[in-house]
């Protein structure tokens, strides 16, 4: 992981991997010594069943737009306040396999797909009119916000006080990286000068060293899930 200018008051370096299928957070204490500190993969509390929260090492990058009768009242409560009306993570993945018209998946692929308006409310792609829509940027922000809440619940301090790195694929062009930064800003991730490398001002972003293959058209993937 590349390093940015260290915050003088930061206690941890935090790496966030916003993935197409899964997302994750890794952290290490910032120390003055020469020996590299141990890296911890952060357990991420998330709904795995209605009314059941469990810590998993990965957050499935799925979002379920819940209908009024989809879940019992009070069964979507998380360890932190969340009034988005969206289910994120393992339960979203499970319920989306049963009701794909309400499932948002591959939001990261949509961020890099120039054939769509990525700031428009277009997801879930091809969903009926009665299903509320959101943009790929908003969906990505929801994943990042969940990861940020998981950090705060564990360490009782916000990410704005830490040295944060958000990874993006080397295949992302300037616009896709800017949209990722916009999602990070909406999620409340800390601002920092390292983000200005790409003309943005609200998050530190480093390209992955590996070169990801270009993502296929996400509309086809959405069509296969819905059976279209």
C-alpha cells in the first residue's frame, strides 16, 4: 500500500478495498519504530438474517432495496443508526438472490461504465417503476459508510482521525476515480491533500499495483441475475 503524508495525530493506517463483489478494511497501528506493525483485517458487523447481526471479514458489495413487507419491523437494526432504508452486505446478497429486481450489485463496475449516467438513479438496473432507484455513486457510498461505521463501532473513534487509503483498480479512468472520490465524500471519509493527485479533495486514493481487467458491461450481468 502506498503511503500518503501522515497525519500528525493519526493512530492507525486504514486501508479500504471497495470491491466489485466484496469489500474489506485492514488496519495497522502507526508506530515510530522501524519494524512493520501487524496488519489486522477488521471484522465487519452486518445483517446475515433478519434480526441477526454477525461480524464477517468481508462485506459483500450488495445492496437490497427493501420493500415495506420484505422484513419484520425492527429486524434490520444495526449496532449504529441507519435510516437509509437499504440493506447492505450478506443479508442483501441472500435476499437479492430471491428478489433480484430489488438487488444492486456490481456498483463498482457501474462506476467505470461510461455507457450510463453514473450519478443518476438507475439501479437496480431494469427494476420495475415501484422499486426506488439509486445511483452507482450512492450505492458505493452506502458500502463505504457501512465500513466507516464498522470502524467506529470497533475503535470508538472516527476515520476522520486516521490515515485512510481507498484503493481503486488501475483500469479506472479519471472520471471513474473522481466518482469513487465523490462516493467517499458522501460517506464522510476524511479529506486530505493526497486525493488532489487526481484533482479531487476529499479522500486519499491509491491505484492498486495489479492491473485489473476491464469490467464487462454491467447491464448484461444484471440481466442474467433477473433472468431477462
